[in-house]
C-alpha cells in the first residue's frame, strides 16, 4: 500500500508541474496579447483616426508595460512554484502585488473606455 501512496504523490506532483508549465505559457500569451494591444492602441488607432495622438500613445505604452510585466512576472511565478514544489509547500502570490496589478488594470480599463467614448 505504501508504494501506491508514493505513486499517487508522484502523479500529483507531475500534474502540478505540468499545470505550472501551462500557467507560465498563459502568462506569456497574456503578455503578448497586451503587447499587441499596445501597438494597436498606441500606433494604429491614432494613425487611422482623426484623434489627438498623445492619449493613445500613453495608453498604448501602459498596455506595453502590462505585457512586459506579465511575461517577467510569469517567469518569476513559475520559478517560485517550482521551488515550493521542491520543498513540498505552496507559493502564494503577494497580495499587495495582486492589488497593485488589479488597480493598474482597472485604471487602464477606465482610460480605454474614456478614450473610446470621447472620440466616438
């Protein structure tokens, strides 16, 4: 029976490591998407529309920061989770960082909505 418990733990660890890998790739996808939005919002929209350029440039740069942050933070989280798995513990994300990223995302969303509404 002890062998079965070890096999179950090994299987669970393997699944958790694979889930961590998928999560890391999701951070990359999200980051690349934000970078694409950055180019669209910061360069393409002002280039094809009759709008004041600077607000879109700022919003586009902010989307670029979000994308770059997500790619970097994804790597950090992937490594933190791997280290925690090696120790047999759990790596919680920093609550303050989650709050800050959420607040930045909400502010960027409001800026996007304001720009869309005021230039219609």
